C-alpha cells in the first residue's frame, strides 16, 4: 500500500471531510493538519519530525483564523499534543491489546496534570474526575460513537442498517451521560479561591513537565511531585473570612447585575444576572451545579436582574428568595420591605426600601435597596431606583459609604446629586456591559462621583470587581482584569472612568 497513492489521498480526504463536519474549529483544524502530515510521512514521501508538524499546524491555524489565538480551546489542544509528542518521542509504538491499553492509561495519567493546569488558568475550575472519565470517554467516543454516527448518516437510504446504528449510538450516549453524572456526583467540580488558581496551576504544570522529561529517576519524580503540590498549600493564604468581615463580588455578566455577598458562614446573592434573547444566562457559567445560597435577593423582575433566577433555583440549593411586593417571578418569594434586617457572622444587613405599599411605583422604583455594614464600613446597593426614591430613603442611609453599586448601571435617572453629596462613597462600581447601547455609565453621573473623590470601577472594563469590608482597614478592591494605568497616580490611583458615549 505504501507504493500506491490513492489510499493516502482517500485517507487525507476523509480527514478533511471530518474536520469540515466538525466546523473547522481550531482543535479540529489542528488535528486535520497534523493527520495530513502524518499521512505524508507514513506514505514514504518525506519524513518531517513531529515538532515540525506541530509548528506547521499552529502557524496555519493562526494564519487562517488569527482570532483563535484568544480562544482557550486552541491552546488547550496544542498544549495537549505537545505533551503527547514529548512523552512518546523515542518510545516504540505500542503493539497488541495489552500494549494499547497501557499506552492509553499512561497517556491519560501524564496528560492530566497539564490539562488540569490549563483548565485552571482558562476557567478557574478543576475536575478531579477528568482523568478517570477520559480513560473511558476517549475510546468510547472516538472508536465507537463517532464511527456509528457517521455510518448511520451514510446508510440513511438503508433504513434497517441506519436505525440499528442510531439505536446503538443512543445507548452509548446514555452510557456516557450516566458515567459523567456519576463522576460529577462522586468527585464534583472544585472551584479554588482566586488566590489559589495561579500557584496551583504552576505546580501542576511543573509536575507534568517533571513526569514528561526523559531520563529522570522515579524517586526524583515522586519527591518533586509531593514538593510541588505542597507549595500552593503553604504559600496560599487561607480563603476563609473572619467573623465581622464581608466579601462582595460584583460579577461581570454583561449588561445586567449579579452580586455575591459572603461572610464567614453565610452566602447570599443580590440579583441573578440577565437572560438574553437567545436564552443564554451568564449565571450558568459561573458555578458548577449544587452550590448553596442561603438567601437570594432579586431587586426587581427586569430580565437584566432576574433573568437567571430560574436557572439558579434549578441548578443550586437556594434557602429563600426575596423580591419587592407586586413583582412577578418564576419562583415563589418573600417580599422585601424597608426596615427588615438580619445579622450573620457579625455583619448586619437591612433593607432601606421599598415600603409595604408599592402601589403606584414602577418596577424600577420598587427595587429592594440593601445596606450591609461590616466593622463600620458600609455597602449600599440600590437596584434600579430613580432619584425621587433615592431622596425618600436617603436619611436612613448611614454616611459615609465604603462602597456603592451605582443605581441602574450608572444611568442618568439614578445617582442624583443629593445621594452623591451626602454619602460620598469611597468606591463606586458600575455593573454594565462593554459597549452597551444605553451609554452606561452616563457622563454626568461619572463626573458627579469624581467630584466627591470616589474611585470608579466598571465590570465593562475591570471584569468582576471584588471588595473586602470590615477587616479593620480601609475597603480593599480588586478588578479581575487590572488595568496598567490604574496605579499610575491618576487622582490617587483611581480609574478616571468615562462614559462609553
């Protein structure tokens, strides 16, 4: 067969056709190019090395689709193949069933630390069951499900054969789904704290390299792995909050709002993020299923605030839901009312609005207005209330504020002069989408806050914004995407944020 040309052309055409069916995404394109290089070598034409094929595939993928350089899938795919080349270079080809099984186990175990590190960097989560799942899922999908699916499609004119193929395919899908559900239940996804992500990813990456490099003694690999895994545990500060401390995270969910409030033993949400016209809910990408939320406060029923409530209740364990009287939600809720208060772990929460009678108020002006106090530092979240409502509860709010989540995403209808002047918040966060069509935050609102010396943050520019209150010092703030000029001395290190208009 090596002397014939047509088998290699046929195999190459099959590879190109399959990559086309898969949509020619970067991983599929990489596999196609490297398969074509492998076929060229196997046919006896030339003998480029595996690294030449790897670099050629990377160059061609980036040339065809330069934007793929910003997609995690590209680098996850190429990193995995680079490690495969490294761990198999110079080794004999496995033979026989036993040899292939050993090769499969060895490959998955050596890939696991590097892929875990890459997933940690890209998605800040870790799947402990992934190596075990891949041991079964990879051969099941590639050797059985894909051929059955293609055969069922090709044999569509022969109804009995096509039906049999799709029946077998369906049974394998059920088997794979059951396997994944069992794995997630047995070893659930782990979300490390932000402080743990980088050191743990570096340790896993170095451990993968330690086991992939040839010529190292087994004892050195074992001791090195133990040391690398111990370093993040030693160097990472404990993530737990002390009593009286409050951590607030304003998530980047586009044009909408989702705020997470955590104390030492309490976890609440203010709003559940948007649901877009396509049905996509950003909340579904934030946490693996099964999270516990003691309380969920929905400011009002607009889709940019309450769009994710249904997914939240379906996927997670929610204690109780609060919303303004008169609102309509997909879930049962208890009304929030001005004067209601509760305390958890030394942190006090209370509602400043709405009143018991909300008749005549718009949905925006019915928003639950929440104040949280931790160690003398206060946070205020006003939902979408307008200026008249701000004046109605202004005397109830204690000044000055450590942080304010600006009302109505920074709209000109909120954050009136009276509120800004009286409360003079140290930090202001605008929860808004990048290049949003509403021009949030409004130019006048931005200038008003700058006039009282507030530091301005926006999820559109900073990504998710995290605040720490009540630790005895001034409020600490960190953006997920730190900007290089923020610490350049611009008015005390604050971002000179302007409107997108």
